C-alpha cells in the first residue's frame, strides 16, 4: 500500500488554485494514465476510487486501454488518489519528482515525463510547467515531424528523378517499338495485298469447282436411278430365296422330329438301366442337401441379437438365461472385472474361488460352455487353481492383458455361434461386439449368480 509522504496528508491539503487553460497534450495525458495504472499494484481495493475498482484485476495494458478515461477523471477530481499516484512517482523516479517539486526540472529530461510529473505532483506553478513541457513536447514533435517531412520530401525528389529517368528510358523504348511496329505494319500491308490477290484467285477457282460439282451431281443422279433399279431386282430375287429357305426349314423340322424320337428312346433306356443298378446296389435315398451345409439361422432359431431385441431390461438376469439357452452358447467372463465389481475388498485368491463356484453352478444349470479369463501379466509365479467342472480358466501370458486374450477367444469362434462376453470395460464391449459377440455388464452376471 502506498502511504502519503511527509509533504502530503491522507485527506489532502489545500492546493494552489491553478488550472490549465488548455487540455493536456495526448502524449502527456497517456503518460499520466500510465502512472495512475502503475499505482494499482500498491493499493488495496478500498483505497481505489469507486469508479476505478472494476479495473483492478485488469492487466496494465488493458487497464490503460479500457480505463484510461476513468483514471484521468479520477486524477482530476480525487485529490487523495492523485496524492497516492504522486507518492508512487516519488518512489519510482525520486530525482525527477524532486526536481519538478523544486520547479527546476532537469534539462535532459523528457518534456512529456516532466509535464506528467508536474500534473500529478502539483507543485507551485505546476500549470506553467505542464504548459511549458507540453509546448516543448509539441515543439519536439513538430521538429520530428519536420525532419520526417524533409526526409520524405528528399525521398520523393529521389523517386521523382528515378521516375523521370525511367520515363525517358521508357519513351526511348516506346519510340523504338513504334518504329519497329511501323515497319511491321508495312510488311503486313504488303502481305495483305498479296493475300487479297490470292483470295480473288481462290474465288475464281471456287466458281470453277462449283460448275464441276453440278456436273458430278447430275451424273450421280443418273447413277442413283440405275442403282435403285438394280435394288428392285435384287429384292425380288431375295424374296424368291426366302421362300426356298422356308421350304428347306420345313424339311429340316420333319427330319428333326425323327431324330428327337430316337434320342428319347435312348434316354429312356439309360434311365431304366440306372434304376436297375440302384435296385441292384440297394442305394438308400440321400437326405443331406448342399444347402444344409451352409451355417445360418433357421426360422424359429434365435441369435444373441434376437435376444437383445426382446422385451427384457439390460439389467434383468433373465436376459443372461435366454442368451445361455441358445444352442452351443459360449460364456466368456472377464474375471477380475467381475470380482472387483462385486466383492473388491476380498483377496484376489478368494475372489477367484468365489467366482469359480458361481460359474460352476451356472454351467450345470444351463449346459453352456464357460471360459473365465484372468489377467496374468503381473503374476510372479503360477497360480495353483483347480478349475471346477464345466468351467475353463485361462490366464493371459506375460506382456498380454486379459482384454487381448478375450478378443482372441471371440475371434477364434466360428461366425454364427452365440458368444456372450461379460465385462464392464467399454473398450472390451465395443471390440467384441464388432467381432459378432454379445457383451453384457458384469453387474448382470453378479445378479444372476446371487440367485444360484
């Protein structure tokens, strides 16, 4: 927190009745606002004027951008706030502050800093200091602008000289191009006159060709009449040939009827001989058809997808019973996923034994194939476990997870066999579903086992 100095009082002291006869120059006003913004970091929220508290959490740059007008008004109207800004200035720039309060600012100091310090500190004659510093800042700005204008004018003169030189070179190039264009135009005119003469000769040749074309067309008309007469004669001959062909076809059909009769007699002989061989060998009629060798779902049969569409909730244990009632159903259980869901506080060995007992009862009740998979990647030694009847127990190999082993088991099954995978792992469920298996939640199996 910035405390008032010895020359200031917390409630303020009477200041000389000095005012500015013109607004602060823009650069001076900006410097004053920056000084006020820097003071925020040393003040509490209650020490700030009410109008400025909304800008306390802004960054310095955003505070100057959005709260500049409010800070300028507070410096003008709130004496205590201005004195706190003055105290911060005395701490940050003691040499400049002391010189301004004495009324003798350093000659080498920036006029803008001098004017801003005088406005904040308000020493005797501060208005004159602000005005003088502002005029000095404006004069320096004017000098800079004058120097900039002179540099710009010099640059423009140089560009003008370059442009004139380029214009002269361009003019000479254009004059040379104009001379070349005139010569080329003369050559074109000569070629045009020659081309016109060629056109006139071509027109005369065209007239001659047209006369020859008329003669050829007359000759073609005569030839066409002759061809049409020949065509009529040929059509008459074609009609005679078609009649002879139809007569020939009737003769062929009559001969074909005799051949068909002989072929039918031979076929009957072969069929009678085949039936005699069948009776001789006592061959039974075949019952297996090729279509019966194709694996598919017959009408009235159910698949895991049909079970999923029936009116049972996803958490109803009867859903699992229906799935396991499918022909040749195979239940694959993510062991630790189920045990840590149902009884996580028990040791792993007891978790496995409890799950095995429940699956053995379920296998005996449903007759479905049961495979329970445990994660064996972290095992330090082989697990001494005797699987119960009807339950297959598998541990994953080192550097292999139980999820990967489950996916391999599903991929090993033939398409169309009902495979049910019990796991609460979303990634496992999605993977086995894409492979054709039916995923169910671990909680569903636990509720079903609780009924055994």
